[in-house]
């Protein structure tokens, strides 16, 4: 609070309520030392109170809004793989590809195509049922607008460029490249002693047949020429058999392995595709709002 000089003087005069005594020379003097101390203390307090009105508020700093989200990465639209051979992608193109977001386009179409070694079109008769079952499972999942098996007998080159051209004819943005490979072996087991009896060796299960394989599904982005994921399902089985028609027995063993593994492979593919759907940008032009970190600014008192 503010104290006026007149009020301070009146307070001081009020504190000195006894008449001063005079010295032998006639000059006034204070009655006692305690009264002088009381007067000085009062003057000090009055001076401090008078300075309260001029007190200044502390300065505060206000910060400009800070953008917490950086610009969204550019979606990859161009195919930088102009040739099938390796080593033809420039450093700048490689950086652009790796920087681009990976997601599944909305309303996409996909084709299921069997491929052979080197991911060339499999020109054999498509006897396997795996591609058909994969198409059925993906069609029921609702993840794609259209799911279709792809013929491999259409005239074209047996290359990645041929795959892209074939997908374009189907107007499919994506291809699921399917293939399976098996490794077989057979050997004589403990029943081999029956071969010494000649007749017994023809009927006892003296041969062990073993088959191990892998089912592979690779998700191919036709527009950009990139591979979004690959799913493997590994299988293995063995059985004891006699020496008759072992090739047929191995083929039937593999057909059973394929039938049992198709559903598991389909589950893997659908799980991967759902991750791509979850990564899809909700709004490509939407930017994150800036967050302002501010404090109230106090005005300076005169």
C-alpha cells in the first residue's frame, strides 16, 4: 500500500507524545534513547511502504507454437525397377523407395498367380488347389474389392515385366505370387533285414519316405514393382512303406501336406494384409495440428 508523506509525518508526530526537554543551552533534545530508536524504525517502515506502489511484476516468456508432427512422407507412385536384373536402382531412387510409406490401397484388386523358379510364370498345368483356396479365403475376408486367380497361359514374357503386364490386363494393383518346393529322400530302415528273405523284402515296410517342403506367398505391388511381404509355411512328413510305387506315395504325401498347410498360409497372408490396411493413411492431406506451449504474459506495471 502507499503512504503519503503527510500521513507518515503525522504518524511520527503521534509517536512523540511527550514534550521535549531542553539542554542547559536552551536547545531541544529528545527525552530518551528508546524514543529515538522508535522514531528511526517508524521512518524506515514508512519509506519501505511508500516503495510498494512502484514494485514491478516479474517478466514472463511466451513461446511460439511448436509443430510436433513432421510432413507426411510422399507416397511411392513410380516404378524404379526398369530392368529385371539387380543393381539398376540408383541411390536416390533407393532412398525414395525406403522413405515412402507402406500400406494397402483402398478398394484394391488382387490376382493369385503360381510362379516357378526365379518367379517366372509357371507354364505347367495348374493342378494345385492352393491358389484356388487362397483366392476363396481372401475373397471372403473383405480386404480386397476383387480377388481372382490368374492364368499363366496368356502370351507373355517369363519375367517380372511379364508379370506386371499380365496384372495390368487383369487391372489388378497387386499380385500374390505363389509357389511351393519340396525336397524328398528315401532310405532303408530297420526292416531292411527282410530283403535277405527275398519274398519278405517285397511286402514289409523296409523303406522310409521323407518329404520336406515350403509354401511361399509373396505380395507384389504391380505399380511400384516392390515386394510388400513374403509368408512361408514349412511342412514335413515321413512314412514307412514297401518298395512298390514309392513315387506315387510321395506325391500323395505332398498333396496332403499342401492341403493341410494351405489354411495356415492363408491365415498368415491375411494377417499381413490387415497390417497393411491398418497402416493406410486416413487422410493423405491431413497434417497434425500444432501444439502451442505458452504461458500467460504479465504486463509491466508503471
